[in-house]
């Protein structure tokens, strides 16, 4: 049964519109996912140990390049062998360090009702970030602005299965690069009261983000509680650079988690082999995870990665391939072997529009990451064209797909089994259940009812205008935005954030380059 969202009477965007939307679509955020499905585990215990041994051999004998003088000194003090920029990590040291990473922790949101657990069986869905283009409400591909970023943060706020507003879902080109992180962070905080991500584009930018988090949550609170997430990408093969390591230190010192994410293009910067790629990626991730504990013992950290395979015809990254799914299954097993939470990417695709390719690639990836048991499920809404654009239409459909995956991962609900079974003798052979009281009481919750898929007969679909998924999704996004109500920041906190931004924008020269010095 499809619940239609009728356009309410009254002025557009007014209280009547918002009330009408809420009456047919619950925008309440789903709790963090506590998965009940069994893991898809494709490696034997012996194969897990084989990957672990190969990764440790890489760390001990090949080494990892840390292109950062502070990190090199840190490693020397920790007891690693350092030759130039190469750090050789003894497996005993690595195991000792990663053992202090918390297996689970709780993200604290501006609205405490939206706090979410991470790790073990606990997972969250996070929208895509980093798109240099968007496909907007008219499905036009163009450069984004701060207003476009705000639009996506509002949509993320209103989609129940999205647990975070992320950060720069799209790049706001109408603001200088050197100062952009300030406005991005403020938009994440202002337009949603869910947890959010923090910019790690430079160490100085990371410090600014964390200062803004301290204004919002308080320094003392952050000392004990994760409130944001940083992402630090490695340069595969086996390199961590000064920018990422400096940002990592900023987050870890404030007890805030980072995703330690090798950037894998299988066959290009890893061997052309699934197991060997996982062994290299595992070594890279372990080296960064271990370093987080050199910075601050016990701080939360997340085993991360970005996975893609490379087309041997064009050199372009591919999504939704069988090998990516296999690697996700394997990485999930490795993260659980080490007892750390892990991040993966979701609903990825290389299609240029929201077409069948986009749907197939995204669905394949989503299914794999759910069955692999991923915890921090990033890029869960909007990703298309290999991340070059975020599509409004795909954003809302992806978010609904995440809600469907959430429902599946909860497993069967047994609470009304006896009551439902009692309806069988009531109906008897040849009857139907549509009018039975149990059906009337439970039809809205018994089976997931997508709002954005059309399951009507073709005659009804044609009579209603033959509206296909992109147009339907864009209309839905417009109605959400008309009904959006801002979760207002405390006036004093809002003023303090704006004062901080104004001061930092005076201190940081406006430039089309990352702020590294101010």
C-alpha cells in the first residue's frame, strides 16, 4: 500500500504544509541500527590468519612511509624502527597499540535523542560527501553553493535512516577554499541536530572544526564523548602524508574518532588480486590505527577504507563489482578479528544520471555492506558519477533504500507471532486477510511500504501521468524542503559560533587554496 503525499492547502512552506507532511511521512530519525542478521563471512579462520600474517610481514619488512616529521619522532619514541621516512612496525607493537582502541562507543548529537552507538552490531548510515557538482531539484548538473549544501543538510535531517548530516556533501564554490571549512561545519550544525563529520582538509582546518565543536558541546564534554568524525585518507600503496597525519593528531588529541582510510583503486595502487589487495589495505589501515593510539591511548578510531576496482579498459574506477563486495566481506572479518569498528562506502555508482546503472550498482553495494556487518556506512545517499556529483533525486531514494536495508537487518519480528497465527483459522481455506482485525491493526508496520517506488497497475500509473522515479523523487524532495523546520541552535551558542567564524575569516586570507598556516 502506497501512502500518497498530497499537497496541503494553505501557504507554501507554512505550518499547514509541515503538519500535512508529517501526517503522512514520519521524519523521526531511526535509532542506530542494531543488526540481527548473521554476518556473511567468506574466509576461514586459517585465511584470516593468512591475511593477518601477510599484513604484518608488510609492516615489518616493507614498511610504511610517514611523510611527516612529527609522526616519525612519535614512532621513534614508541619503539618503531624508523629509516628516513619509512617506519617498520613490529607486529607485537601493532597488536599492543590497536588493543587499546574501543570496540564500541556512542556518538553524541546536539539532540541527545539522536545519539547513536557504533561498533559491534551497531551501525549508522551517513550521506555522501565531497561532490564537486550536484544534480539539483531540476536535475541540472552544475556547481554547488552554500545554499545547495544547506539543502542537502536539511534533507539529511529529514530522512529517518540517515543518522548524520555529514559535512561537505557538495563543495560550496561560492566561498573561498581557505575559509570554506568554517561555513561547512556551521551548516552541518545549524540545519540538523544529528551527529556530523568534521573537515580534515588541513591540520589548521581540523583544529577550527574541533574548536567549533567545543563551542557547541563544551571542551569537558568532548574529553569524554565523541561528537564528530574525521576522515584521514592514506595514499596507497603504503603512504600517509603530513596533511592527513596532522589532522589525525588534532582529532585524537581531543578524543574524537577518525576513519583511518586507505584509498584503494584495486589493480592500480594495489595488486590485481582480491586477497593481496586486502592484505595491503589491512597493513595500511593497521599502521594508521596504531598511530592513533601513539597520539592518545584509548581514543576511539575506526578501521576505514575507500574501495574501488579499476577498469583495465579505461583506467576509470568502478563500483558495484563482485570483487568490491568480496573485499567488503573480507575487511569486515578482519576488523572483527582485531576488535575495532569499521567503515565502508555505500550506494556507490559510476552512472552519469539516476538511471538503471545507478540503481543496480548502488543496490549491489548496499546489500554487500549490510551483510558484511559494516559499522560506519558512509556515502549512503546521493553518490553518482564516481562521486563527481550528488543527485538530489538519488539522495532521497538512496535514503529510503537505507531504511529498507535497516528493516531487513533488524531481522524478523516475532513479537506478534501468536496473534498473527491466530488469524489463520479465522480466515480459513480460500479466504483473505485484508479485512481481518490483525491486518487492520498491523498493515502499516508489518511490511515496508516504499514511498518513492510505484507499485500500482500500469493503467493507474499512466492515468497519474506516467511519472518515473527521478521526477517522483524530485517532487518528494521539494515537499520535504517545503515542510522543513530548523532545529534551532541555542541563541548564545549560535552567536558564539558566528563570532568564531567571523574572527577566523579575518585571520585566514581568502584564497583558492587550503589553509595550512593561519
